[in-house]
C-alpha cells in the first residue's frame, strides 16, 4: 500500500494547529478558574464573605463561628409572604423545633415568624466552607466587629443580669441575654440581645407545665434604672393558653445581682 501523500507545508500547518489548540485550551481553563474564583453564578461561593461574624448554635449543642457567603437572606412569612433581609439588619434568628417557624429579630427591634427559602445555609468557617442544614439550627446571631456591641466590648448603661422580682434569673454575655423563669404553672425561657444600651429585644418560649404546650412570644425589656425594668410581650401564636397577638407587660424590680 502506498503511503498517503503529505502536501508541502502540511507538517507546519499541523504543528501550528496544535499549538493554537493548546493555547486556546489553556486560555479556557484560566478563564474557568477565574470565573470560579470571582464569578457570581454560585451564590454559596465563599469567595466573597459579607458583614459581621455570626455565631450559629445547633440543636446538638455545637456552636459554629462563621461568616455568611451572601449579603442578604431570603425568607417566607405567613404574614408578608416572601421577604429578603440584609444581613446588617438581622440581630438573631431562633427555632424552637424542626417544624415551627423561626423567629427573626431585626436590629431595630422588629420580630417576624419566618421560614428560610432554602434548605441549607452556606457559611465559611475556620475549617472550611460548609453548608449547614436549616433544620439543625437552634439559633444564630450576628457578632458585630466595630459597633461597640461585640461580646467582648459591649457595656450596657444598665445591666439586666441578676435575679428579678418576677422570678427571672438572667445571664448576660456581652450584648446577649438569656434567662429562665419558673412558676407553678409555667416555665419561661428567653433569649435576646441589647439593641442599645438600655433596651433588650428577643423571643421567649412559655411552656404550660400541665399539658406541655408551648407559646412563643416577642419580648422587649427596657431598663429604667440599675434596679428597675419594664417588660412588654406579644404572643406570636395560639399554641397554648395565650391568643396570637395578645399583649401584656409588667414593671419588675431587681432582687439581687447575678
């Protein structure tokens, strides 16, 4: 069999063709690498982290300090429908259980029952980029870096920590407040944050000890002096003895320091 003829210059043409193809592939790969590093197609990309650090408490007791890989979060609310909230406007989000909606507390004191519009929350941690399933989150809250409200730097005008006349036992860590209150018929558990140096906003669970039902409440506490505070609450559901939208309040006195 005769060998096929090779026209003059064909070897140079093939060499130039492969050189060109190799360069094109290299360019394409570099563009793909650049897009993956800087592009916006994947909203969960950890390459552009936003806002303050967050502390996420999981239902198994774990605690994760992280940054979020987006500038805002999307929610669904039975009251207002779909809503998007900027990270800088979110103070805390807490969940009582896997089926109940979350309680979103904003930095200006608004409280809204919400559900995330996704099943996972993409975050960047010291051990890498992970996606946290929404249904394992108990609570998440921001830790502002330069607002004076950080866990290490915040000093309120009046400190709510201590024991109060309504039976509340209150603990403060930075701007974050947690408290318990047990009466013969009810057990209350509160978690919230100082939104300024005299006002605390958060959510409370009120458990009926006779039947185990739980009502969730929006609570605002205003420190009037070192030893006096006013509390205002609003029921967020009708799951127990209170009606959704029902309100109340009290003025309480300090019994002792923490």
